[in-house]
């Protein structure tokens, strides 16, 4: 996801995601919370459309959307586990 963002000039989003990933890698739940917050509200990660020269390449946007959805699902699962909602 970060590679696609950087390729299309969205280094700011890439940096935020990389920071979340780094925090999560240290087993710090704050990274999960921070990542999930990137998905909410206007101007959020959900609103990002990759563009090159004013054109939104369909294949790259489909790939980005799949990666974005997967990241949200994984973060949401970790959030449920943290909240004790995993049934254990």
C-alpha cells in the first residue's frame, strides 16, 4: 500500500501508514488505534484515489483498494482482540 502511495505522490499517507506499522510491530496497540482513525471522516484514507498525470489508473486503484480493505480488516480484528471480543 505504501509503495503505491509513494508511486503516485502520496508520501504523506505512506508515512502515516508506515508509522502505524512501526508502532504495531512493537506490539503497541496505539498503532492499531491510529491506523483505524486514518479511515474515518472526510479526507480520510478511504477517500484516496491514486492518480498519475490527472488520470486514475484502474488496476492500481483496484489493488490499492484491496490492500486498504485488508489493512482495515486486520486492524479491526486486532482491535476486537484487544477489547476481548475474540471469544477467548
